[in-house]
C-alpha cells in the first residue's frame, strides 16, 4: 500500500513540468508538502472537450460517483493494478478518468525484509527529480448538488529496492507515458496495463528511514465538515 507521499513542487513548477495551461483565476491555495489519505493533493487530468491538461486539488481516497454514503469509502486510497477491470470502484475510472500525481517521494512502513519492522522509509529519485504516480479519479455529487472530486494511487508489485521494506509500491510513469495515460492519445486496455509495472531503474531510486507522525484525516473526518450539504 502507498499511504503517504510528499510534494515539493509549487504551482508554477507543476504547470511547467506537465505543460499545463495557466489558470485564469487568481492566487491558488497553498499546497501541502505532506500528503496522506484524507488530504487534498494536486492531480493532473486531461479534458477531452478542451484538449487541455489541468491541475486541481482532489481528495485522496476515491469516492465512486455511484456511492450513496461516501464515508463508507475510506480505504480506496490505493487501487491494485491487478484489479482495475474487476472492482466496481475502478472499472469506469480506469476507462475514462486516469490521472497523474506528482510526488517528491512515497513513504512505506517496513513490513518485509530484514531488520526491525514498523519504521517508515521514504523512496525517491537520487537526482532529486519528482516522481509521477499513476492514479484514477472520480466525481461524486451530494444530494444537495455539491461535487467532491477524489483520487486513488495505483499500486504494483515492488521492485528490489522497495521489496526490502514493503510488498507494494506505487506505479511510477515516465514522461513518455503521460500523454497516453491521460487519454490524449488512444490506447488499448492491454497497453495501459502494460505501463503499470514495478519501476525498473533501481539504481536511480534511494531509500531512507524517516520519522513522521501518524496523523491525517480520513474521508469521514473531511466529509463531516460537509454534513449539512450531504444531508440536503
């Protein structure tokens, strides 16, 4: 599972990296460096109607558009690549609503390998460049008409670096796959699934232990703030 990551990019850097159309609105909200399920993180999407990429803050923890009670979907922050065409939560987003998630590093709690377990390790690129994780998003509309857009990070089997700490890792997409993953160019289901593999360049990845508190909000915590709207 991938339950934490960090983002060190600001809005202008994200726009430059992913070649996004600059927004016409005023200042955007400050980005959180630490991302956990229940937080709002930057997500890159493609709009086929305008043929433009955009970045917006989405809730980490996908709420399916067909959900009646969104608080029941607290563990949808990861989607296993093997289940994308099997679980109802993922089938339509995989076909129509794929996205990219920028991350400086992803963090896993040690559950495998040698040595004491339980500590957290951060995985990043040795050259300091950001990673781009594969994700899915969906939009859920409350009875009162409010839209909540949310996302999940896709996970795959670990490569040898991550396997020393954990049995899953997020799917990392190189730049040459971004356009196809977003849906800017057509691709078959098999071609999309072929992109979801353990990151191959182990020499480029580094791991380090980190001390991070166990904190964060669940979907229920955040959606409690929307309770009057949800009950409408």
